[in-house]
C-alpha cells in the first residue's frame, strides 16, 4: 500500500470499509435472523420427535394396557360376586346362615333389619353400604374366631360396635355387633 498513490490508497481503503460494512449488514439483516429461525426449528423438531416417541411407546403399550384393564375388570367382577344385592335382608340372613354352619358354638339370636346408607368409609365411593345388627351368645374364643374368619372371608364386610357382656350362664358371653357391608349397585 505504500507504493500506491494516496488517491488510490484512499479509494482502496474506502472499498474495503464498504465491503466489510456490506458484509456486516448482510449478516445482521439476513443471515442472523435465519440462524435464529433454524435454531428454533431444531428445538421444535426435537420436541416433536419426543412426542412422536411417546406416541410410539403408547401404541406399543396398548396391548399390555388392554390386558391389564381386562384383568382388573375381571378381578372387580369377582370381588363384586359376594356383595349384597337384591333383597338385602334375605342376602344378609342367607350369608350369615351359610357362614355360621362351621361355628356351632356361636348362637345368633337375632339378625336386625338392614339399613342402607352412603358409604361412610370413603367419601364419593361408588357403592352404598348396609348396616345390620346381630345379637347372640358365644364363648370368647369362638366369637373371636367367628368374627376374624367372617372378615377374612368377606373383605367387603367389617364388624363394628362390638359389645360383649357376661351372660350369667358359665363362661358364655352375650354379644352385639353391627356388620357393615358394601351393596352392589343395580347399574
């Protein structure tokens, strides 16, 4: 550049500055926004790929989920087989009579009329419940075994408000308790 006359040198410097300025303008006006759009498109594409992978996984699990739903429906149907339904008093008497055949030393004198209500254990529960009062006499261990086996055989029933007093006839006890059982809905 020292050999160039000052006029030509100034023109060359001007052309170089104009070229650099033009390149900067082109970069900041055209190229930079396109690079930002490309980055955003890459992020969006990665998100969509992740969604696609989730959909593929869900499609693969449809068969497993369908099988699990069928198993759960079958288990629920089996659990509902023993639920109270129809004539609640007849169901109660028949269930207690059939269960009591193995407990000859437990004498059930009265079976009260069942009263139906909403389930008290869990709010918004889709089943109703009945409460039935039983009174009778039994020996302490026989009564305990009867109640334990009853609650184990019928997981949808529970014994509540148990009261036992000496009967005055040897070691027997007079007992009173309520059985709370779930009721199968008619739908």
